[in-house]
């Protein structure tokens, strides 16, 4: 797609080829032309997969191609590491519990600029390139937007040649694969590693011990200084697994370093010899649980304990690794903050504040005040939520039992911080209670967002509205005390994966129209505006969209059996299933639309295909009930001959990056309908926009900035604003009043309650209906009428093909702001103080 293919593929080989068939067309393991790739693919098939072409499976060919691509990345990786080691550079360290990196083969081929050559090489070997790409498993290293954002940032850090390393956990199993059985979500184990991962490189020599439990012992040294020793009940070893991250068409290749937990001693020979075979391996089983599965269900106490242990495990390993790198460069501990800028992606890594203090004070005997200065200058915190329940807190008994030394350090940080608050604000004890790192109410809890804020030199929100609300609500006291610490960095997504890779037809059209610089400078997309009303260009634009819709139509049929018309308006809502994201508002509208069509079959209506996708947390009963409702509506609507030619509803199972490659390019309408003031930013809204979808949404998160960029006339706005939401709540929100005052809404809720979409079961959706009528915490019913009216405007706009295409083109043209390259550039200049470092392969 983007490759500069300069050599023709070999034509004298096929599926019976052997390694001796090929001539070296370039340096071993680094040649970029098709002949060199072809030779190395067969070499790797034989030498690494232990297969020969005649018996190789498609997965064998995938592994051989992946290893061949990785070989070419490693040359750049070595040069990057050598260059950074030889110079005094500050390293951006991105700490995240999730990295939803998606399939790597296609992305790496694009970054190296050799996709066309790889396609030619596989064709010469008698293999279908696209089928080989499809063999790759989705890496189970993330869940939703948080992990996908982290992956986009790794892409941009490498593309912008920023010295960086990502730190996370090597989860053996992902959160879960989602299946829909009998209209319900069923969670299936995500065994993403069962066939191996060709991209990772194990580093058994890079391993650290992490302590848990036990007690502390205090002594005084010869100089009268307090010394604390943590006597742990048990320890776990964290071993590094590295994944190279190649920058787009540059030589920089950064590292994603993931930690796997292992037992300190994997096998107890004494227990074994004594006949206790199970106890001999018990420590190994318990220790490896830490990196076993992404985000366990944290409703039970055991789940909470495991989640806190996971967070501490990867943070401790990462900070110890940073200190190791500091020592390797021969720098003193006091230079730590000059060499590393560590970004905490949400509250999951916020324990880093206390752990870095422990490592500095206890392990390296740095005086407290100096250690605190190093910690603050090193760390920065990104907040991703305004929902109080999503701001992590941990009960003191659990924290004390698992991390006794860390709790002592948090107490000391809090004591000093509270003294500072009292000194600044006198006797305002209410403020002290609000700002304390310990919530003293009820069963006392450690407030992790407070810890991250106090221990960082910068705190940022992820959209202009979110950052403003952050300073007005959950972080108001801190923003008043330290206004200079608060920043906004609106999220962004990488155009390489979400345009160039997943929408190659659009990418070719963009190349021809505005040139190829848009790939690294999406502001160049503004050049499309001059063509927005050109009839010939519009026709080409529509052909690209229709082709993408046909591809999604085929996948929908394969996954669900549902037949949809690619000529219909594709109205898509894909994201994590949550009440605040309001998939049920969408479902209520569909039911109302269905009833209108039933009552008036002659109704003029744009044919629509509603597509939903997303996972509900295993313990989130209401979210799983929303999935059941959507599937129930689909059952009824799709099987009704009166409407089936004009209305279809699809729940696409197991939404992930791999499936997203087909969904974003096919969308006509992007549903971004969360309650105003609840979504921090969103990134799906940006991916849809880049691919020419129009947005229907509230003034929430990055929707506000999307509307500003594209123009209010090209955005379908509805619903209460964040201020209006708060006013309605203050006035005493009575959701039943909205149902009683709207005949259609009242009928929709009655149909649900009467079992119309649950095969006659009147009890199934009772919790959902009662919640909406009695509580409705996210104002679904308050926004319903305006949402319906806005959807009618959408339907009318769709009828004007030329104007809709005009708006679609402008959405892509004005999406440049939402590149992750822009976001990373802002982090570098505003928060990290890091500049690019060019990597030169020739000098290496």
C-alpha cells in the first residue's frame, strides 16, 4: 500500500521451494526487496518453524513472514538502543496497565514501507497474503479506549523519533473473547498466546523481585537516620518480554516492555523428595497468577487483591528497570528525573509515587526531601475519568496486608501534604478531609488519584471539556492549590493504523488528491476541502465507502448470519458497553422507529443498518442486560417482513482492533451519545471522523472539539450540555415525568416491559426499565426526544446524496487535529521536555 517496491519478485519458486532456490538480493535479514524477503521467509519457515513449504500451514507461513519482518525491525531496534545509550537523552516511560496494540504484522509492514514487497514475496511462494495476515491473533493486552490510546501513543512516539519505552504486563490471557449465545454475552477464555507470539523477545537477564505482605522493621543508622526494612511474606520475580515498536518510515524502533510474573524458585526439590508433589510447584502457580489474566473481576475480595497486586507488580518492575538503565549509563541516582519522564496512564500505575519513594529512600538511602523532589519531577499523571466510582480507591486492610511498607510511605506523604494544606488554607478542615490521600469516612480507603496528583509535577485531562470539568469537580481543590500543574492534552489516534492500514482504498485516494504527507502531517488533509463539491471526486469517495461497506456486510453475515444492504445508512455504535455511554438510548430510538414503521409502512425513511459492538465487564449486570436488549430488538426487527428491507439491527460480537479495521471505514454515522460531562474524551469518535463518518453526539468529551473542527453544520448535535445535566439533577430529576409526557417513549418502555424483545419474558428487562423510570442516572429519558428529533435530521440529510458526501469529505479533511502525533508533541513540549533523536543506520 505505501511501499516503494523497487524489485520484482522471484518467479522461479512456488510451494515446493526450498531455501536453496533463492539468491540473496540484499543483506541477510535486512534486505527490503521482495527477493530478500522471499528468501528469508523460507529460511525462517525451515529454521524457526521446522517446516518445509509443501507441508506448512497458513499459520506457519504467518510466523515465518512475521519473523522475517521482525528481523528487519531489530536492526533498527539495536541502532536505536545504541544511539540512546551513547547520548544524554531523556526517556519517555509510558506506564499503562493496558496496551491494546492490535495485530502487528500489517502495521509493521506499513511502518517499514515494505507491504507491497511482502505481498509479492508471498504471492511468489504461492500464498494468499491477506489470508496470511488474517492468521494473526489479537494480542490480549488491553480492553478498551485506555489501552488503544496507549498503543497509539507508542506508534507516535516512534514515528516522531522520541526516545521512549512502554511498560505494562504480559497478560497470558486477555480479558475475554466475547460470544453471543441465545442473545446473551458469554465470556470465553482469550488464549491469544497459545500459538506463540513472534513479536516478543524474552529477556531472562532483565528480571526483578517484587515483595508482598509481611511486615516492616525500623532501625537507626550511625548518623541517627531512620532505616526501614521490608520483611516480605513472599516475593515474585518479574521477567521482561520486549516487543519492538517501529516508527513510520524512520529508523527509530522503540520498545514495549511487558512483565511476566514467575516464582522466585519455580520448583521445591525438598517438597518433591518428601512426596509433596503439589506443594513443590504451588509457589510457581501462585506467583504466575499475577500476569495470568487482564483485569480480573474485582467484585470479590480476591479479585480486588489480585488487581492491586498486578498494578504494584508492573510498576515496581518498571521503576527498578529505569534505575537499572540509569546505572548502566553510569549516572548517579540524583539524576533520575533528568533521565526519565514517567507518564502514569490513569490511576492504575499511581502506586508509582510511593514505590519510587521506597526505592529511593529505602534501597538507595536518598534523603526524603531529595527523593520527593526526584519523584515529583519524574512523574506525571493523566486522568481519564470524572466518574467518582472509576477513581480507584483501596481499603486500608487490604492495602496494609498486601503492601505494608507502601502504606507507611503513603502515610508519611499524606502527613507532610496535609501540613502544607493547613499552612496554605488555615483551619479549613473540610478542605483537608477532601484532599487527604486517605478517605477517613467509613472503612478508610487510599485515594489513588489523590496520590498521583500530589506526587506528580503535571496532571492532564484528555479533552478540553474534560480538563475544564476536572478542575471544577473531582480535582477542584488541587487545581486551586496548584493551578500551574494542570494541563489539557486532547487525545489522538494514529492515522497510520486507522486510515492507512485499515482503509487502503481511501488512503490511495488521499495520496492522489493531497499527496502522501498527510500520513505524518494530517493537517494536509485540509487540501480535500477544495474537492468537497467536485462531482467526479464525490463519486470516487462514495465508491470507496461502498466498497468498505460491502466488506463489512460480508463479515456481518459470516459472524451473525444477518444479511444487510450495503446501500443502507450504516449507523454504528462500537465501544465498551456502559450505562453512561448510553447504548440503551440508541436501542430505545430503534424500537420507536420500528413502531413507527409498523404503524405506517408508507413512512418515508432512509434504509438503516444499526451496528453495535462492545464488551460488558463480566460483573456488570446492567451492561450485559443492555446487550441482551439489543439482541432482542435485532431478533424482532430482522425477522419482521414489514420492515426488514428498511431496518436491520446487528450486534457484532467480540469487538476488537482486528474487527475495528472493517467497522470504522464502513460507517456513515458515528454514535457518540454519552451523557454530557461523563466521557473524558473518546477516541472512537476520532477514528470514525478520519474515515469520513458523520457524528451524532452530545457536547461531551472530544465531541466538543470535533464539532469545532468540522463545523456545527457538519455535526448532528442533540441533548443537554454538561451544565444543563447538573442543573436538571439539582432541580430534582424525575425520569418518569419524561416518559409520561412522551407517548412514543412511554410505548417503547411498555413494549420492553411486556416482553416484546425477550420472547415474552416480562421479568428479564424489569431491572433496566425500573432503573430508567426511577433513577436514570445518565438522563437517557431526558435526552430521548431531542435524540429522536436529531435522528430525523440525519435521515433527511441522507436523502441528499451530494450534500451528505460533501459533509463526509469535510469530516476527513478536518480530522488532522486528532492525530496522536499532535498529542505526543504536546506531551513532549508541555510536560516531558523531550526532543526527537534521529537514528542513523549507516553510523551504526
